[in-house]
């Protein structure tokens, strides 16, 4: 069975994780079935609101807390990465830096600058006043966690889930 592979956020600490929050802090991956209805809905929500993200991004002076989640293909495999320090090259072309350690695909590496199109974007996120906006894929993964772990994660990152 095929799976999506995700990294929730972009921090890295050398610990063994037990909760979803610890996995996020450790840059550990989470496998989600490819037909997971929550993840497919998250992709749809992110793509449907991408124009709003870019409007906010365009009107913000500091671009350092803005990220796009990009699907990278390597043969049959697809892995999703947060891309930071991105630039808009044209209406449909972007470049940015891979912010997660690859676990499945071998054609990119942490810190590498890549070019991608709008079609490659599966989620978006920005941080403002200790609150995380977007990150619909994290919300989709949280559905599979206990209510306690969901609340711990949401509180830690100021995330509101509406997918």
C-alpha cells in the first residue's frame, strides 16, 4: 500500500519521539495512507486558499516565517517538504530551500534550493505572533492522534484546525 510521507514542522533535535509534538520537534516523518480522506481534504483546502496566502505574503515586509509544502517525486515515490526562504519567480514559478531531511526520495537534500511550480504546492504556512496559520496537513495528521495530543500540539504551535 502506498503512503504519503510528511514532516510536520521544520525544527530538528536528536531525541526519540513519543508524541506528535515531539515528532514535529525532531523533524521525524509521519506516514499517512495515500487515500487518507483527511489528507486529501487538507491538500484541497491548501490549494484552494493559496491565493490568500500569497496576498498576505506579498504585503508582508519580512518573508522569513513563510513556508510552502512541496511534493518532490523520485520515480514512484513522493515526499513532502517544507520549503522556506522562497521567492516568487513568476505567477507559476518559485524557488526555495528544502527545510527537512529527506527520508524517502534521494533527488533533493536538506538546504538545497529547488525550483517548483504552483502545482507542486500541497500546503502553506506562516508564523505570526506565536500563531501558526495554514499547515492543513498537520491538522489532517492530528485527526489520527488522541484528543490530548491534538490539544498539546495545537497549543504549542498556536494552530487552529479548520479542514
